């Protein structure tokens, strides 16, 4: 049977077993459903993770890579936005149990490599722990990568390095992907500029801190979406896909243990190296 899809769930179980091998890379996107201010949809993180992951897998497959994608997880750890209308979140232990059980299911296939393709910052710490848990319990090679590149580094000109939620970059991406879901007429700048005065403490600095999004404002924005454009969103999207395809190729050949030790050798009495054949 000719396989025309890399969406694993579109195959029969028999076809999936035949298509997968220990070299196959399985991608599991993780998004979120949460408040993103008055101007963006609740599905922003889900949309970005899903769109970038699917486009990346399609391009990687077209280039001959053995990469497959699972449906995107929508409901994840969004409790930092628990106070806001429309946020749908599950607890850290529910999400951890979910990804562990999914890992157990993946371990029952021939595939040995799993990539969490994450579009929501609130999932990062948990997924890092999950990567080790799945490695230890099921022997999977596990990886965590962001949906954008570098993750969260594309600040708008007035965001002071603090544009982490519903700001310039995210709004630009959604304008590119689903412009009908964006209402810039109600977009609001909300940058906690006082945090920029701290040398060591911050979202992207050496010292991080526990926070809820309403510690800073009640409009659901951490950044400045007012200057967002679809053109910039396309630039971000294209860069993310290109980088992801390259990352998948690297993941496919990754070996934490490194190459096998060189053939054992001994030093002859004359001081020259002589190879010892392995039996």
C-alpha cells in the first residue's frame, strides 16, 4: 500500500506497524487553550504548534525523512491563566500522567524516538521532566523543541525582552495563519517595564520566578501586539519550519552515547599501534 500521509492516526494499525521502524521519529505537538487578551483566539498556542509542526513534518517527509506526527494536545498546563475567561487547563499531574501513558503507547510501536513539539511556555518544565521519565521507563529517546525559533526570542521593538504572551510575535503569527481570528482594534500594549530594571531576575534571565499572568495586568497580554503584521508572522513561520526540518534530521541521527569505541588496539614493543581484530 502506498502511504500518502505522515499523520500517523490516518493509517490503520497494521499499516502503522509496517511503516514505523526504530529509526522513525514521532512528533507530538503540545499547545494550549487559554486567554490571549481581547485580540487573539483562545486557541493561539494550539494553532501555532499544530500549524508549524504539520508543515515541518510534511516538508521533512518530502525530503525523505522518516518522521510522523500525532494529533496536537490541546488541553495542557495553563494554570497561570486560570483566572481568565475561556482558559481550559489541566493539572500538572494530569498532564504528566497523560504524556507518560502516551509514551507507553508509543513504546509499543517499533518507533524509538519521540519529539514534544511545544507551543506553550507553561508546559516547558513539565515536558522536560517527562522526557527523562519516558527515557527511563520505556527506553525511548525523547526530545523537547519549541514551535518557534529561537523560542520566545522575537520581541517587538517596544517589548523590552518581556513579550512572552499575546505580544508582537504571537499576534503576527496568528495574523499569518488565521487573520480572521485577530482583532487588532482591541489590541493593548501591556509590558511590565519595571521588570527590565532587574539585572538577574526575569522571564529569560538567570533567576526566574513563579508567576500568574494577572500579577502584571488583567488584559491577558504580556507584550505589545499593536504593531504586529502578517508579513512578520510569515517570516517567523517560515524560519520555524526550516529550522524544525533541520532539527528533525539531527534528531534522527542523534546518539547520546556517541560512536562505538574504536577497534581495540595495543602498542607494539616498537611503539607502533597495531589493531586487534574483534572476534
